[in-house]
C-alpha cells in the first residue's frame, strides 16, 4: 500500500481466505496494489478520511499473460545448401558450369557431403562430357599419345583418358582432400581493390584457400589433388607416354597453373558473362 506522493510503502500478506488489512493508516489519498505470483497486478486508488474504515472492493486477479519467444533460423548446413543451389545455376554464357565460385566472401563452409555432391554435379554435367570430347578430338588430330592409335578406338581411349583426368582431379582436389583437410574448394571472388591486388589475389588462390574455419591457409587440397591426379594418369596413359615421376610432376604443375589462370579469368572476365550471378547491393547514400 502506497500513501501520498512521497509517503512510505506498507506491505501485507493475505491469509488463506484472501483477507488482509492495514492499521494506523494516516488519512489521505492512497493506492492499493494487489499482486500474486503467476497473476496480473491490480491497483485500487482512493482517499481515506479521518475516522473512516475503508473496505476495498473485491479484487479478482487475472492469470498473467505468458510470453514465449521463439527464434527460428536455418542451420549452417541448410544455409550452405541454399548457397549451393544458387551456385549450381551459375553458367558461363548460360552453358558452361561455373559451380566452384562464390560471390559471397562470407559464404558458409560446405560439409563433406556437400563437397562430394558438388563434385558429382560437376562431373556428370553434359558440358563436361563435351569438353572432354573436344580435348580428345584435338589430341587425335595432333596424334598426341600416339600409343592410343587412330580411328574410333583411338578417339575413345583419348576421350576416356581426358574424362578420367577431369573426374580424378575434381574428386581429389574438390571433394576427397577438402573433406579430409577441412578446406573449401571454391574460389571466393574478390571484386574490389586495385587491378594488381586482385591479380595477386587470384594467382595466390591457386596455392591458398579458405579452410572450413573460414581462415586462409595453404591450399593442400588443390595442389596435392593436381599431383595425385597426375600420378593416377600413369595407370591409363599409353606405356610409351608414361614417365613416372616426370608425368606426375608435369600434370600436377599443369593443374596448378590451370587453376591460377582460371582464377584470373574468374576475377576479371567470367563474372561478366555468367548467368544467375547474385546482384550487388546498391551503394549506401
């Protein structure tokens, strides 16, 4: 019970019958506040006159309104899945897959399953078969790997070797090793800064990458993947074309160099001709 503007506050607890009282209350205005745990508060105001016994009206407390706050958010895996769906729509000239680039510097890391899923999507894309076929055609016309021979049989062997190079390189460098070493196989587009800084960034990304902890680190996945794929190629290249360590080093270095060149193109050219690229936010006024 509060009396007057600056009067003391008195408290009383009701009995089992809900009755309570205050004695020796000075005359004047008062405010009676009734509260109970789990119920809403009720307030009764009035003026106590000299010699008067004030009986407050019956107070009925309503059950307090329960407030529950529920925060709903996607898990990191779900966010990454949505990002992958967008990346799988990216195609150069609306044809050539451009799945392994993200235009979000804060993209959520992929889990192992998503890394394998993206590699699988890349290797079975129709354009991948067309590119392997074109490489085999050029090799046949130049009689590269002459041990394969000519004619349909020679072309089929060259096609198989070209596609095997692509599949082994993709799975080793973009799925298996990134899953084991916890590294992100994608190129993180920079798009800002001077041309020189962007060029250096693109070239460096052939040998560095973002880890699943979102920190930059040596790109063991891509480099080791290139050399491992080069070593595997010794299994199916013609005997006279196999050079053991030499072929492995040659194919591995070609893989690293190709990655660096592709990164430069990603940074300066490919975005301009890629469909379904995320829109950039307009500059703030």
